[in-house]
C-alpha cells in the first residue's frame, strides 16, 4: 500500500534544498556572515522564506548546516595503506578545501566572525571543526594500528600540526603551495610524528 503524504505536510524537495544550499554559499562568499539574511537567500534561490524555515529555524542554523555539509564533501582522507601516503592525501585535500574559489572566501570571513560572535564560534567548532578533526584522526589511528606511530601519540597535537602550516601559508600569508611544497611538508610532518622521545 502506497503511503500518502498528509495534507499540508512540508515536503522537502531535494531540488529546492540544493538551490537554497547554493544560494547560502553564494551569499556567504559574496557578502559574508554578518550580512547574510534569510530574505536574501530566499530571493537568490527563487523560493519563499517558508521553504527556508521548514529546514532551519535561524540564520545561524542555516549557515552552519550548509557549511558543515559542504565541508564534509571536501574533507576526505583515503586509506592509502601508509602514514606517508595518508598524510600526503590529507594535505592535498586540505589544500583544495582552503583554495576552493568560493569556500576560501567563506572560511576567511567565518574565522573573523567567530572572533566576534562566541555562540557562532561554538557552533562552528561543534558542527564543523570537530567532525572534520574526527575524520582526520582516523588516519592517525590507522597508523598506530599499523605500528607506524606509538600508541601514546598526542593526537590533538598531531591534528594541529597537520593543519596549521598549510592554513598559515594559504590563508594568513596568501602564498602559493605547489605539489613540491606539499611533498616537503609531508616529509617534515612525517619526521615530526615518528620521532621518538630519545631522538630529541
């Protein structure tokens, strides 16, 4: 028996959701979070505001939801079978994410905005930062299981060390990062991660 949708129930059509998502990302890239509004997104997407409120209760929820989904699509860490291979793949993915024509502008604005908005900062960390770090942490867990890293490896420090150099170079310095730079950074990180205490 075919189940009918109750009269008056909201139907979240994928095509409409896609149009809204693209509109949110475009608005964030062009105007920033501070000037983002439900009205502007609805107008750009060609939908009524009710279509947005059926999906999200506020501008912040809408923005964070869209950013987290977009970020999840960009941040993938394949299992190459070795720590070096995983590091190189992770850095390559991170570089694509940080240099994405649209998302690179969103990221820079969002970092500045979270410094002024504590609630937004907490939401970004919980829904964007932490899930991304958990994905990358799996790479280090695999390396520990293979015996490439000691069991007591400081994963928080390792995660910071992985992302910080590339973020600093691309976002803060606005410098280029070619494949040779990524290879050199991979080797430098690998030496740092695998060095034992008695080597210091």
